[in-house]
C-alpha cells in the first residue's frame, strides 16, 4: 500500500525525473538500513548458471542503473544479481529529452534513452567502490557515433575494461535506440563480432586467471527463422548465455493508448507474451548447456515462473519494479523457492 501511494505521487512527475528520485530514495533506504523491511524473511535458493552460483534466480535487468551508481541499494532489495549499464567506451548524453514515457493503463514503459551514460571508466570506479557480495553483470554497447561497421572496436574496449570487475558481461546488440545496432544480430556482422569477442574473452581469461562468462542480449522482434540463425551462431561460438529479451518496437498491445506512438522500445507487461515465446523458441534451438536469462514483462511471481517453464534458468526485472514495487522481488524469490 505504501509503495502504491508513493508510485502514484511519482507518476505525477516527468518519468525521467521520477526515475532519478526513485533511485535516490532507494539509496537513502539502503544507507539508513531500512531496506530490510522489504527483504526480511526471504528464503534464498541458490542456482548454478554460467559456472556462477547465484544466491537466488532473480536479477535486476540492465537499464535501471546505467552507471553503477546504485549497486548497494539494488543489492539491498534482495536481488540475486544486478546488471548495470548499458555502458559505452566514452560518455554520451543519449537522445534528447523527453525520452521516457509511461503507459500506466498497460503497465508499459517506452524509452528512447540512447545509451545515456557517464562512460565505462566511471562505471568501473563505482563497481570498485561498491560494498556488496551480490553478483554484478556489466552490460556493454557501442557509442552512438561509432559506425556500425566498426562496432566491434567499441565492444572490445568495453570488454577489456570491465572484464576484471564483472561477474559476467552482457553484449547488448538489441537496443532499438542506437541506429543500426540491431543489424549486428544477423549474418556476417554477428559472426565477426562474436568471433572477436570470444577470442578476447579467452585472452583475458589467461591474463586475469579467471573466466568471466559472456551473455548476448537479443530483441523480442525476431522471427522463428531468425531465432534459429541466432541460436546456431551462439552454439557455434559457445556463448555463455542468452538474455531474452530487450524492448519491442511492436505497438499492437498498447494501440490507442496515450504515449503509445512515441518512438523507442516498449517494455513492461505488453512485451511479456512476445518475450516469453522468444525464450521458448531459443530453448528449443540452443544447446542444452547454454542457459537463458529471461527478461520482459514480469509483473507477478506467476509470470516469472512462466519464464522458467519456457526454458529460462534466471529471470530479470525492471518495469515490474516500477509498477509493482520492491515486494515483487520477494514474491518471485519465494515462489521459485517453494517450487524448488
């Protein structure tokens, strides 16, 4: 009830301003020790994925904490892992404001943020300063002004810099808000990118004497044939995990609602069915030992379980945290623990 009151008040503000104030509020809860009110009495069931032991199967999806400025606050909510970013080699402002829009009637969010971030060096400083045992994934992308044909250079810079500081690294080639980025999901572009990144991963593992898994985040707007082609590439290159999915460009589920025609990627409840079907298709096409992390529209514990039933090993939450509040994390963790 308290969160709903606060949410209704925050929803009167500009969406991006509310986003910032919400994160500041969570920082305050963590610093005062009040976060335990939302995470008490949780039974944690560890799960082994990508060679890592996650305290529980519920993580924060990338995009909420782009710069790693709120790692401790996110960890205090009970997440088994926190994915920060997307971060680029150089700082960039992202797209012009306004660029974040709510669709409350559908529990949806549209964003065209455009990888706004303070750059990879700032993020690394934040990770080094964070006092947490929560596993941290770092999501990397390319700068907006780097030509797509040279995107691999940016990903290699990002991978080399974050490798010593990440528990796993996510390659984001599925955001709809960086022109041309989604073309990296297909054909020779994908093959070249994955080849370069896997070679760099092997070299870095030797340099740092540790293996950091590498996941690839895909879009929900894929045909069955495209899923099959992607799965073949991921199997071939021995990618460590697939994160399914990013935001959708499809507006059918929100047609006619206010803000539905805004440019950008749609997340939240409207993407749940599409995203879950992509999880199912990938599970059928991927090697058995290649895990899936499911993100997209989880608004309840039942929906999180549906992702697992479709073939996921872990789940991630973002929009659900905005609409349902931190209690959603506890509900999902408890439901998964009861099932196990």
